[in-house]
């Protein structure tokens, strides 16, 4: 682990400084934690501890996370036969802490006419007396479909509600419960959400779809969770966004960081609508219960044209309300940087991003904050601390005593006068491009500064996590970048540079960051997967 600045101040100003920290970034506190993980097989030395993984084979979307009788349940799209997509079932695991998982029998397999080609994504809902029900998309062999693979929604229930592990699930005899309505292409009709109950006692549920290029969340109502009827209008739609996959809809408190039951609404509550297409986009707004529609707080931050959950590899996310700790938890799928041949060789493909607590940002009231769940700290094994480290132009500081490749890093950088920051127009649309074009090695004003992680001794391989303070046209910002271009000497890997930004105030004196570092599962190659996510930069002002 190494710390580096690039060009924090000129050589002349450095020579004339009376105090050592006026024109540089002071690295005040740094925590590194060594994580411990036991590979499931001796050769799988790059399997991770932060993230959920099946024992083997292909995994994609997270499905139906919930808390039931003291156990966290996690379902996921899984191919039990190979490390490539196909033969999609619902894998199932349980945990007491969302970190250490016990793998159970497959929950759903494609064995009925309405799901013969796959049990696709869906959700879990706790109905009366806290009993769980799964809704999911079946990819059927219906003869009226042009390609014989029409999508429809189905329901499954536990065979034994008294079993806290919910080892066996039974599909409803009345399946499918919902088929594509007139005017909707049945090949673009999937991923039912967790349901919520309205004031009229009826359940509501969304299904992702599109009409031409208008993405939409179709709304369905039911008095009994078995018989569903489509609302006349969608909950929400946005022109030009295309198919909405894996929608998620949930309430957030406007005054606190605690989570809310999915059926909560009314005074003191706003709602989040998230959909997946290319990336995971979300918007915050008002749920109008009188007609079951949704109105974003800001139209320019509508779904697909505004904010994203994550600015790295992150897709098909799913949240749930954790009543045990009164919080909303978010999972998301992370595909890896290597190719299919490497996946087959190592025997698995993909991980789930570490679980995050998510809540409304009270400073904006239109965006969310994320933070790793507190249970991650139970993996900490050892600690290295550095205080008041001066980072000079072009210097690299090696952090000694680090053993292992899974780290939890907390650091605070004291800033110089940000009025001296370079002028650079940074926005959500170009932040990733700015990170890629500018890079970590150039000479800037306040930055680049940050970390070189998973570096070889000769630094031929490393991932640069770096920051740049800039004066943008709409205010000061800190550019947050993860540069994977040198993460491996291998040439057949995805080495995309990712980037985002956080706003700064004129009175700001420091930037605090938290970074989770882990070895990417790229066969025998070195690398990292580091994403930029909202809520992971904290600011301190005068």
C-alpha cells in the first residue's frame, strides 16, 4: 500500500513554506485492516471475504433478500451446472450477520411450463403475520410467443413456514399470476418488485417493461396476493430510456437515517424508484397514493437521466428492510474483469457487492447516501495507523506492515486553500471520462493524490485510487477516480477507469474517505475492482 500526491504545489512555494502543511495534503489518520477468508478450494486463493459468492459457477442478479425468524435470506440468479450464464435457478443462502453465509438447497428450479426456460429475477414480500412469498419472472415455452419464451410472473411459498431456513419452496397452483397486458411485448415484461400495501388494504407491485423506447414500471393491485389487476397508468415512465429491468421502489425517512417498512407512506416520507438499464439509475420523489403515481423531486434527476447508485460495476440491485436493525440494506451484482474462458477455468463468475445501508441525504433531499454495513468490521484482524503524513509533490509513501489483499481503509486528507484549485468542468456525464483522460500521473494543482493499492514491488502492477479538487462551473468538487489501467499486465482484461465526484463547500478544510480493497477474481492475475459510490466521501468544514 502506497500514498502518493502528484503536484500539490510548486517547488518554489514549497521551498518558501514556513509551516509544512499549508500547501499540501495532510494525511491525518489512516486505518488498514487485514481481512481473513478461507478459500472454498485450495486453488481459489482470490475468492473474497467482503462479498457474497456461491461455492461455484455463474451468478448474476440478487433476488428476494429478507429477514425471517432470525436469519437473513439471500437468493440469487444461479447456474448450478457451469460458470457461464444459462439454466437459471434461484440459489439460496442464509446468514446471521450478512457476512458469513451458509449455502442451502436451490430454492426455485425451472420445471413448469411457465418457467421452463428459467426462473428469472424477482422479490420477496412479507405478508400477513410476516409470512414470506416470492414473486418471480418465469421464462416460459408458451406456444403463442413467437420465440416460445414469453415472460410472465409467478408466485412461490415456503412448504413449511415453521422452518426458519425455508429450505423448500412450492410454486402456486394458480401460476402464472400475471401475464403481459395488451400492447406490451411479452419479451420485455419482468422482475416484479417487493409488494407494499396501500391504505385500501390492497397490495401493490411493479413489473419492469417498456413501450417502444419508453421505459416504465407497470403497477398491479391485488386484494389477496393471488389475483392481480393492472392499473390504467404506470407508476412512472420516462421517454427514451428503453427497457426497465429489476425495478425497486421503497420509502425513505426525510429526517433520519433509519429504514422504513416497504409499505410506509405519508408525512415525513419520500420514495426512491430505481431501475436497471446499462447502469442502476434512481430518483427520489413523492409517491402520490391517491392515484398510485410517482413524481420526482427534480425532473432533471429522473430515472435514467440523473443519478446512479454506483459509478463502477454494479447492476440489478435489490434492497430490503431489515427490521432487526431498522435499516434498509442494498445488494448489487458485480460482474468481473476477466472473460468467459477464465471463468470456466477458475470455476465461478461474479460476486455480489458488499451490503450497504442506504438513506436519504438530508443536505439535498434528492439523493441517497450509502455506507458499508457495520457487520463488515467483524472481519477486521489487524490495524495499522499513520498520523500527520506530509505528501510532497511527486512523492510516494509506503505504508509498512500491511499483509493481505483485503483492506478497509479510512483516511482524512487536510486540504490547502481550495480557491487555488484548477478549473475543470466536472459533471455526472463526464466524471468517468475526466478520470480516464487526466489519470493519476499528471501534474495538477490540488491532486491527483490518493493510494496505489495491490501494487507489486516494481509498481508495474497497481490500481490507483485518486482524488482531484477542481473548480467546476457549478462549484468546487472533488473528482473521485479508480484507475485500473495498470491493475494487471494481462491484456485480456477489462481495465476501465471509473469515476464520480462529490461537491465541496468553500469553507471545507478536509476530505475523509473510506475504501474497501480486495483482490479481483481474475484467474491467476492481479487486480482490483473498486467502485465509486455515493456516501463514501465525508467532508469536514471550518
